C-alpha cells in the first residue's frame, strides 16, 4: 500500500532517506513518500487529506510534540482516539528531536569529526567562543551549531547518518523503517 511518512522538517527527511539508502533501499521505489510538514502543527491537515484518499500514513515526531500528534491523528481519523498506541499506527517518538537522537547515537567526539570532515571546525570553534554560549555543554553547543546556518540541519542529518556504524542507528528511525517494511534495519 502506498505510504506517506509525515516528518516535521527536511532534516528528518534527509536522515530517513540516508538511513534507507545505507541499507540498500530506495523509499520512493518502495512506494514511500516523505512529506516534511514545516512544523508539527501542520500534521492534522496533512493526515486528514492523506487519510481521506486511502493512503497509509506513518511518521516521526518529537516527544515534546506528542499532544499535537495525538490530537491531529485522532481528528484525521488515523487513530481511534487521543490515547491510541502511536507506534501501532506507525508513528515513532524521538526523545528530544531527531537531531539529538543522531548526536547521541554517534557521540560528541564523532559528531565533531564529521564537522571537521565537512570543513566546518572553524565555524564550530567561533560559535564556542561567543559569550552567549559560555558554560554550555559540548552537546548543547553541537545542537546550536546545527541550527546556526540555513541548510546545516538538513546537511548534517544526512552526514551523521552516513557516519553511523550499522546497528547503532537511533531506534525511532529503525522502527519506522521496519514498520514500512523496507528491509531489515536496526
């Protein structure tokens, strides 16, 4: 059955496509579209439209946004109510957000290596020297770095997935791909 995966933004899409490709799968070939919502508050409208056409929907969401997801899917008729098991309906939760899941899976030192390989160590160090970041943990600094320039979040979502040893990928991504039946992942 054709499926549309609803994700909050383009970085989620980039990570999902990169992980599928790392496992030798092409989501489009498998009948899976990915729809970046431009924010979780757009979930209800997208899910309503897609569900009405008979299309299967699945997705990723961030734990702080669970109430929007529960309400939106229930209002769209995808779930039977706001207390439904979201994973059973193909929606998988990232603890903070997907980028945090990727950084934790790799570890700060390996993330910094990826940044170095991308030629952006100087930008990271400049950010670290700014007074607003004084006292921040390295993890918080890396999170801020990923959002400090347009397109960086999407670029690093792909690069971090590509740098990840197979078998260490974040559970929500693996669970979503397994739910989609696009191969053995995780």
